[in-house]
């Protein structure tokens, strides 16, 4: 009986002192498992007389029940303590003031440029870039604009020295692309980039602006392909209901050349102040690549043909967003810029 009492006391003490789950489990194994201390008390039964056996057996059972109850009670204490600790460590103070932060904004010109790029990438075009400080050779010579052409006049072009300038159009990217791809006899590229002209800055002119040009060369490329391509661009920019019309025009590097109008997205062609009552808005220059331009770059103009088009990103963006002053794009007023970056 003395031994029983000792086991009970030791067990209760050990249970009480086990303050985490692994320890508590160890104590249970020590006392209450098949080979634990309580079970080994039972094995002493053999040595006792029948009456003693009964008495002893009952006592051992009582101890077993008492230890089990103590164990269950301690288990729920420990579990409650573990949960409490966890909740405390994960506590959030929802009453703290928020922290102001700036979401990176995309510039409206970037948005429009990427819309144009996405439209053409979906049709298998590759987007390529080129240097802003460019050789006269690629900006003018290779674009079939000879030395005496008015476009080369010092009035229009920022020259760095006799042969180096700030490119006046992204056609310079195209003449480079033509040269680099002549051996392939095929080309399908979009050329976005900044261009520079000696213009006096006002509401509709800027000495620096962004152009996107497209160029396709291959066997049998024709004006109907160009028209389809331009219609798809106009609709991507101004809505599926838009139509286009082509007017004859002149560029040195295309023949024939066209100017492209889109039906007014504001009045749907009825006439309003945006389209100056004509129902049409000019958005693009385009044409079939001049055979001489192809030849200079190394293509066989008898075997392949090409089309090219170019537009001003500021102009498209001003029309899309109904802006009346190009200078908004360059002032970086965050109130202006934020309007184009709503969370969607
Ligand atoms: N490079 C011309 C411009 O700057 C636009 C253009 C590109 C026209 C391609 C025809 C073909 O105005």
C-alpha cells in the first residue's frame, strides 16, 4: 500500500509539472502506458493472497482512474495555454493608423504605347528599339531622304555634328531593321521610341515626342494588307465601331503614301469640335515601302514588297483621353498622372 501511495503521488506531481505537450506525453507513458508504473503494480498481484488481491486490485484501479483524470485535466490546461500563446503572438492591432505609400504609376504615354505593342505582338510582330542619337545615314539617307531635302534642314533637326543627330522619326529604327534582316527576305516589326524635332513647344507641338512605327516585308505584301492592318489598329485604339479612310500623301520612303483618318470616336462621324465638324481625325502616315529603300538595305525589291506606318503616341493619347494640351504629358503633375491609373 505504501508503494501504491508513492506511485500515485509521484504521478500526480509529474503530471502537474508537465507544462507542455511533449513532456505531458512522456509522463503518461511513464505511468499509464502498458509497460508503465501503474501496469507494473498490477503484476505484483500474483504474490498476494486472494483477499489482498481484491483490495490491492481496487486500489490500483483507483490510482489509475485518478491519474487519468489528472492527466486529462492537465492536458486541457496545456492546450489552452498553447492556444493562448499562439493568439497573443498573432495579435493585430486594427486601430493603428495606416501607412501612406505610393503605388508606382504608369505614364499615359506608356499605357498607350504598350496597348499598341500588345495589339501587334498578338499578330506576331516583334517589338524592336534603336538609338536616339542616330547617324544621319539611318535617319535620312537610308530612308531615301537625300541631302537637299527640306526635312534635313537645320530648322527641323537637332544635329550633334555633320553625321550625328537626334533621330527625327522612328523610321531610323526601321532602316536599321531592314539592313539587319535583308538575308531573311521577311520582317514584321513594331518600332516605338522617342523622337526629336526643332519645334516650338505649344499646346500641340513638342520638341520631343513618342512615335510608334510598324514595318512588314515579305513576298506579296500589298496595300490591302496595309489597310486591314491600319483598320485593326484604329479599332483597337478607338473602339470596334471605327472606320478608316486613306488619303493620298507623300513620304520619301514610301510609294504610294497615304494619310489615314479614323472616323470620329466622339460624334461617331456626325461632326463635332474634336473632328472639327468633318467626322474624321487624322492619326497616321503610311505607305508601301519605296523599292529604293528596300534595295539600299539589301532586299531584292523584285522579289519582296513591304508596307510601313507610323503614328504619334501623344496624338493618339490626347484623342483617347480627350486632352487639349500636349504639355500635360511632360509636367509630371501627379494629380494628372493618377487619373490614368485606377485600380481595376
Ligand atoms: N516617319 C513618318 C513621320 O515621322 C511617319 C511614317 C512612317 C509615314 C512610316 C509613312 C510610313 O511623320
